[in-house]
C-alpha cells in the first residue's frame, strides 16, 4: 500500500502525520467520540479508513499523542461546483468508502475533521487544515472545500430559523463552535446546506465553505517555487522544518555521547524516529531520503507492507528458538 509520509511536530510534542493502516481501529473509535450523535451509517469505520488510504494516501492525516490517535481528517479530490447546493454527505462518502474520489479533481474535499474532546484548544484542528493546504499547494488544486456542521444550531432551533442562524454567522453576530473556528482559519461561507447529514446537533444543517489556494494557513509550508506540483512530489520529498540537528535531536545526541563508547563512529547528526520506503523522519519532524539503505541487507525500503505482514505472522507463532537446542 502506498502511504504518504507527512509529519509535523507541534509545540508540546503533539504530531500531525499521514494516517497509516495501523491507525484504522483508533480512527473508528475517535469517530464515535467526536460525532456521538451522527447517524451510525454516516460514520467512518476501520475498513473505510483503510480504503481511503488506497484511494488517496496523501490526503489522510492524524493527530498523535505518542501512539494515540487524538485527531484526524479524511479528504478526497473532486471536480466541484462551489455554487451547487444540492449535494449531501451521503453523496460524497458513498457509504463511507469515498469512492466519489476523482484522482484528477481540482478541489480538495474535506470529508471530516475531528479532535478528541480532551485535546481541543491545542491547535490540532488548525494544524490539520495547514496540512491539507500543503496538499492543495503541492498538487496545484483550487483550494479546500467542505461542509461545516452548524453545530450550535440544534440548541437554538426552537428560537430561530436555520436561515436566521446562518445570517447571524455571516454577519459575525453568532459564534458557532465549528464554523466560527473555520472562518478564522480563512474559510469563506458559500451557502446553507439543508439535510446535508443526519445529526441532531446541527438539525441536519451544514454550511458549504471554501478555502482558496491563495490563502496562507498558520503552520503550512509552501513548496519551493521551482518544484512543479505533481502527485509524485506530494508529501514525499525532503522536508526541513528545523536545523539539523534540531532541539530534540540535540538532546538525544547528548544522551548518546554520555552512554555510548567513543569508539563507535557517527556519520550524521540525524536522529531517526521512524521510516517508510525511502524516507526517514527524525524526532524534530524533518524528512530525508535514505540513500544508504540497510548496509549489508537487502534494500527493500523501510517498513514494506509484505515484510511487516510476514514478521507479524511469524511473531504470532515463534519469536526465537536457540539453534543449539532446536532447529
């Protein structure tokens, strides 16, 4: 499976990264926590997230606290008419499978975004919008388009119409828990969507919103001007977010200096946290291309899915047997 490799370390150690197959079960659980009143047939399940990774790996992101998934967003590419108000969430998600994805689509459609309640207010949603905007820039898209839940409307629907609530949002008189944050990011309100999804929190109302590619998003890094926007370059090239070594790497290098005999050489100051394919990611969020490979080993790349699967299957049967005792 071709999985993209985005990684950004936030203040406080939280990480925005490309979603991976091993996150699928946690992503399903997060959906239940973030959208407790959403109709179950409109929630993504683990199998759906695995399908999303097959369809459009560079568009799937998670927020991590260590190995714990605490935030997520799933996106696809679409050809989209921003003046169209007729589409629904069901039209887009296709039963959860996102098969409405069009590989040559000119808009990045945000199918969902959610942050665990315990982690709200720590910049995760903004950082995921930034990651999505980097996809827009790298692929040369028109921008981001999505439908923001009118999540404050359900509580006041007995006192005002959805149209009046929307007008208050546009005028800035009403602060909505979801849409007002998205407006501060830079999203533009395009129109009210009736019966977009099935959730009493918003009385089934959402708002069509767009974020133009010309907009900067805090934390988003534009690709160099000389890099042409191609799918092949999306989230799969060198990314330098700090000096090398960065602050976390310097701390670990100091620890190495104090713990490892000086006779063991060190060619670089790269402190690796994880890797896949030909890409290596350090503890400060920088990404490098590995031209060394496994010295003395077959160069199959880091963490290839067939090898990982074989290791997993073998480890379930046997981890080690001393060859002096048995064969």
